[in-house]
C-alpha cells in the first residue's frame, strides 16, 4: 500500500475544514488498516454477558433521581437521512405519529420531563452536514426547547472513503459528495470534544449524558435510570434488551476473557464462520439498544489522556463508492460504534431495560406500526403498546420500501392494527380508509395491483 495514501487523505480532510482531532483519530485507524486489522472479535475470546443489572429491580430515592436528571443532558444522534427508505432529508422530520415527526415527539418527551421534575434537561442533536440546517429550523418552531448557554447541536465529522486496493482517497467526479462518509456513530466522542460542546456542558454544571438514536422513540428521559447511573458512580453504562429471533442482527455486549471488560460486538466484527454464535439468542441473550449513559467528566479525562483518540475497535466496512451502483469501485469506510466505548472505561456497567425502551424505525414495516392505532401513548407522548404483543408487520419491499411508494399505497393512512397479531403483504396492494385488520392476515401476490376497499374488515378468513 502506498505511504502517500494517508497524506492525501489528511490533506483532503484539512481542505474540507475537518477538525485536527478528527484527523488524528482517522490517522489512527488508517494505521490499523495498513497493518491488516479487521476488527473481528472471535468467539473464543469472549464470554456471554449473563448478569446485567435489571431496571425493573432498581429502587431510587425520588429526590436523588430528580437531582441526577437535573445534571443530565439528552443527546440524540440525528445524522441519518433515511436513504434506505428513499428519503433525502433528515429522517427525524418524517411523520411518525399523527401530525408529529420524530423530532416533535422527542420535544414532547423533554417538555414532559422538565415539567414533571423541574429540571432543565437540554436536548442536543448530533447532526450531519446534511441534517444540520433543516433540523435546527424544525427545533426553532419549539422556541421553549432551547436552554440558555447550551448549544442545540454539534456536527459529526466526515472522512474520505478509501479505495480498497491501495487505501488512497477515492475520486468520484460525478458526485463528489460520495467521496465522503461519516466515521460511524463512534465519532460522537470526537465531535462533542472538538466542537467545544463537552467543555461547555461541564462549565454549565452538567455531569451526565444520555445518548440514543433520534429514531428510537422508546429512549425517553428516565429519572430512575438517571438516578441509578449516578448512584453507581460508573463512568459509562449501556442499556440492553432481551433478544428475540428478530434481534439476531443487532450488536451485543460480551465479557472479554483477557481482562474481564465489557465489550460490544457488532455483526461487522464477527467472522462469517462464527455468525451462528453471534445470532444465537440463547448463547448471547441480550442485545445492545444503543442507549448509552456516560459521565461527561470521565469522558473529558479519557479524551485528554488519550490525545482525543479513545481507540475504539475498528469496523472495516467495504462498500461500492456509489451505494446505488454495485459495479462502482469498492471502497473502505473506516467506522467505529459509540457503544464500543464501554471497553474504554474501568467499571462500565450494563442494565437490562424493558422492550419499551427500544422502538426504532428502520423500515416502513416499523413505520406502519407506529403510525397505526397498534400503539397508544404514555403521558409524555412515548408510543406505548399495552397488554398485547406487538403485531408483526411484513410489507413487500418491491412496493413499500420507499416512502413515496409506501405513502401512495396508504393514501388515507394506516389500517387499524389494534386487534391484529400479524399483517403480511405480498404484492401490490393499496389500502382504502378505515380498513381494520384483526388476527393474522396475509395478502398474496396476485400479479397485478389490487385495492382493499375503504372500511374492509380483514380477518384470518378474509379472501
């Protein structure tokens, strides 16, 4: 590999105005790539996590919980564009509940917590360059949400994609934006430091951060969790949920045999021949929710001590430079996961939370559920499914994967799914208004577009 590859990448990043600390972090991982690092975590090197703390068993004094929440900031990862769903703007501005976007729901959750506990609870977005302006414009429609002295967002960094053959920065004149990629959400720590937000929060007297994905509406402010985290004195904690067969692709925590530290293993860090272990929900019973808690002072100390390079495990992601063109040149994207920071901190913890803390929207299957009456709402506006298992929804990706196609096939809104156990749609079906699904329903592909009339009751015996 050419020694000029790193120099060219560094120059490209400087010319684009990328921070020096982000360039240092990228350079660290470039060296790992050149040395042949793969980031793989072998099954023989870990033991399953079997005994996390359990939120349902936690008892926290109400005053201590309130005090902890008063020193907490809520950080939401908001760089996603929802490209897998055919979107081009910020995913958090997609309507997810009647008349409300993800961002509207998040604002409602924060307002409720502030009013209930009398705490400031700043909401901060980690935006990408593509989501920054429109997301802040949406937040400004809620003028009460800003907290004096606390920025409402900071920007994640960008880095060049590297040609697989020689690790030089790729050139793609037809769309130069495709020459760049985000460094994965592990960039959170670099970005919050280089932006000055970390020091600003410490100067304002904040001590804890609760971080999660903006599209996970279950990760609402939680005083009990804040109180538990503060009481442990831990520098870092991760929320985990009990795995089901549907969660086999999600990353999980494990215990590294060599030093007994908690680590995060993602699917991209698992050898192909060991994927059977990774996906075994009996062997690894808990998956990582990407809901994190960390001590701001501990993070600041670790970044200073390590020269801004936390040294999170490498994720080597190989993709075509143009994701829509599989024949375009293969590039390496150097990534890290924010949850991997659990191995950086002595005394890091894990806590088992209920499934209600994990309500992401990754596909239009998820979106249909959350837009429907299958979910009610908790007092803070968090979608809530009470009493019954969540219906299983599977929509034919040929006709429903993209938002434009999805909306065209539900022009009057989603069907009622309150009494459904499953809805599987194969083929091209358009739903009229007021359709009610009960029990388990499967619509077959009939080869031509079909319509379900308004007011139709779809039950197990429906044709």
